[in-house]
């Protein structure tokens, strides 16, 4: 729910904009799915063991994905 509030606050439009959740636990991945945005699992955070369709091991990998 909070993620949807953030997206609304920034006038996110799924037809015009892109949004990503970079998270370190299963709740983050579920939040992204519920909000209808893409996600990637970061192994350096709260839980190094987890998965998503995109798993990243270093912050700079984010740039290669979103740019």
C-alpha cells in the first residue's frame, strides 16, 4: 500500500513511466508485484538468500538494467 502511495505522489503513469523496486527481501518483491512494477532482488541487504526474475549482487548492476 505504501508503495502505491509513493507512486501516486510522484504522478506515476504506467503507460508513460518506468518504476523499479530494488529490494532485499520477499516482502519487497511482493510489494512490487502488487503495485504492478518491475523488481530486482539485492543480495547485499537484509537477506542474501532470495530470488526474483532479476538478482543483483552489486549496486552498480542497477544502472545496466534501468538505463
